C-alpha cells in the first residue's frame, strides 16, 4: 500500500509539460538544497536547523501563555524597562500597525494580498512568546508599506503635509538608530 494510498492527493508531474518559464520555481529549491548540502558537509546533519529549533530555551510550545504573550507583558512589570523591552515593544507596535492596515490593504489591493499579510504577520506572532522576530516578518509584508503610504498620501491639510514629511524622517532616523545597535551586536529581532 504505502504511497499508493496517497496517490490521489499527490500532484502528477509531467516532465514534458515543464518549460523555461518554470525554471525560477525549480531554481528556488536550490537555496534550501544548497543550505542543506552545506549542513551535511559541515556537520553531517542536513536538517540541523530543525534540530536546533527544539533546543531548550528556543523551543516554542503553543500554550495559553504564548498566545496571550504573558512573557511580553511581564517584561513591563519591571520598574525600568530594559533595552530588550523597548525592542520588543517596537516589534509589537509594528504588528499592531500591520493589523490596523488590513482593511486598507483589502480595499486597495484585494483579499489575496490581505491573506498574505495575515499569514506573514500572524503566524510569527502566534509562535512567539514575546513578539521576538515579528519585526523582520512584518518587513516581508510589503502590502503594509504600500497601504500605509497610500493612507498617508490621502491625508489632506496641514496635518497631512506634516505627517508626510515627519513620518519618513522619523522612520529613517529610527533605521539609523537601530542599525547602530545591530552593528554593536545587540539582539534586535
């Protein structure tokens, strides 16, 4: 029996139907394949990245505490927030801004891009105890930036002009500031 029971579920690949246009899709597998070959050659473990994910301290069990981000809110219980608290709060704000722009993304770009943003932003949020790494996954969700720019461009009056100048300047300054921490080996995301 084995795989024959799954035969109706597996796609049928007809090599004769492949064309040059399919090359980029097939080439995309070279990235993970090359990395796995490197891990096999260097550590004799092609799936080392999967093994490391379950290391104590890094493993993420999907518990109620993880879902409600109890660890994140516990950080704010300290009298003086530490650097990591501020970095995690910035990532939390990126997630909130991304989710707040979902209606604008749906109106402007459609439900496909909205689903892409939901998957790109919500899945890392679910698996993180304290919003760690959600900042970099939010960057992948390019419709958020486009919808944010569209909302900003539609603002009229003096407030709109000030926001169109102030927000990009503040974000550029924040980028330089955060890059300086990254250059000094601080954990950002």
